[in-house]
């Protein structure tokens, strides 16, 4: 069932014309709670941020793997106040929420800007000013080549989600209100014709209705409602006024919010909700559709700003490796390791890194081998 038809059907079940129920709220003025949207959005941000933080920033110099200043900065300590994991999670959150993230480099450290002003230019470099880092405003302005500026190519997904939820949140709030009405205690207080009309009697009646009945309804355990002569109380059964809305309807609507947030970021919905059993397949789809394109975007910007053209053309660059994000066991990759080794693709150190172990870094562990069955093509 499509989203529109689902909503119409759901509202139809809440406000069944046959029941004569009246809508006692103004739909235009009702403000939906943002908790569900924020939970779904933050879940997506954390999932993507954790995946990038798990990735390894591999640095190469003239085609050879190296571990120097840039490697240390990107993988361990970007600046004197943040570890790499915290830094990249924060960068991803900025990128998702604001559709862009500005990083400046100062004294071999990199910092994420809280806010900034950008002036775009067609034939000259863009300029950045009014930059604030951790509450401190920088007086200097920066050119495009002096900053690292991540930007999503798509429209701002977070803003689109908020716009959609502005309407959808109202439906969730209506369903919550209906659920509360359906499950509230209700009864009929019968006042006999012989009930005295004196001022004292009317005062006691008002106290009964406004105080004692309220306390009676709020009691979690058993409670007694004292009644004087001439008064009779009958509690209504829920079936007599319940119109069909239950907690499952609310949960289904909340699940819908997770669905469209997941689709906005190319995340398998079950993975974002933490349901389902095919976790390996979900992670593969998540990495292929969401993480790898984002990692490539980050990789391209880092190479463009950390290295000059001649360095990159001479195979000096950084690569974002997302292999650690995927859930694999030794049994899953044992055959692949064997094939990569006997074909001369991997050496022992590279295989050890593939399974999360430290490389040996010896002359023997860096050698490549090939089986005798393979001959040169002539």
C-alpha cells in the first residue's frame, strides 16, 4: 500500500464516519513531536559516521604504502583536541545535516568549522570567511585551495526529511491522541432527581467530579470511589467507545519514518531499524550504496586539497578503505586470501591487514608469490 493510501486508510480507521466521532483539534495548528524524526535521523547519522570512522585512510607515496604525517593525522589524531573517531563522526554529522562540511588546516592539524560564509566565484577560487571553530572566530579568510570542503551532490536530505515529517508528524500525534482516548477510563455518573440542591451538596458534588474522580482514574492499583446517597457511578467498557486504534498503528507510522529516512540515505530499512536476519546482505548493500560513494567523495576532496597535481600523477595520494565496515569471518575470506596469495596479488602483510592483524613488516612478509601453474602468456 502506498504512503498516501496508507495514511488515508489509517485516518479513516481513526475517524470512522459511522461512529460519529468529532475531530476536536485543528489540524493546521497541531505540532507533531520531533522525537521520532530525530531518532531516525540520528540513527542514520550514527550508522554512517561509525562506518566512516571504521574505515582506514591509506596513504601512498610514489605508489608505495606509507605511514607518515598525513596517515597519522587522518587515522589517529587530526588535531590536539580530538581523536580521529570523534573527528570523522562529527564531520559526517555536519555533512548530513548541513549538506556540507568545512575543514581548515593549520599547523599540520585539521579542524571542523562550526559555521562559515562562502563567496562563490566562476573563474577564480571561492573564498571562506567568518569561520568559527569551537566557538572561536577566525579573523583570516581562506581560498578554496586552502580548505577541505566536503559537499553532497544531492539535495539536503535532512531538510527534505524535516519537510516531510512536518506533515507526517501531525498524523503520528493524532494517532497518539486517539490511542489515549481509546484507553482512558470512562464512566457515567448518575445524579438522581432526589439529590439535594443545597449549596453544600453542590460543593461536595463539584469536589467529587473534579478531585475524587480524577484521583480514582489515576490510581494504578485498586481504588474505591465513595458515593453519597443519590449518586451512582457506572464504568463503561472499552469496547463501547473504542474505535480501533491501537499501539500497533502508532508503531507502524513510526516505522514509516525510519523507512523514508533510510531511503533518503540509501540505507537498507531493516538495518536502520535493527530488524531482520540477513545482516551480512544488508551490510553489503549499505556499504555499496551508501558508504562507498561517500568515501569516494571524501577521498577525492582530500586528494585535491592535501596533494598537488604532480604528486597525485606520481601516485602520491590517500585512499579510503571501507573493507573493515563489512562483517566477514575467516571462513568467508579464507578462499579469497588463498587466491590472492597464489596469484601474487597480496603478500603476507597485506593478508594479515585484511583480517585485522598487525603486519609483520619483515622482508619475507613483504614478498609476493605465484604458483608454478601460471606461465607468461605468449
